[in-house]
């Protein structure tokens, strides 16, 4: 499920940040791996990170 999306151009490159919820029965590492594979297939770089990382950065 997609919760939010942000798109912009940074230093001439299109970037998109997508906030999504993985279902309770989903596996984070599996989703991350599958999206990396998809990115390779379509010629884009897909990075996946847990929300906790961003939450911790905002607390510093």
C-alpha cells in the first residue's frame, strides 16, 4: 500500500521517494531484493530503507 510520494529533480536526475507499507505477512528483505532486481531489469536504481532509519535521523 502506498502512503505518500514525492518527486523532484536533483542535480539533473529525476528522484522519487515513496512511502509504502509492507503487509504484516511480507518480508522486508525479500521486497528489497525484488525491487533491486526490477530496477536492474528496467535500468533504474531502486533503494529501499526502513522507516526507522529516517525517524532516527530526525531525532539527532
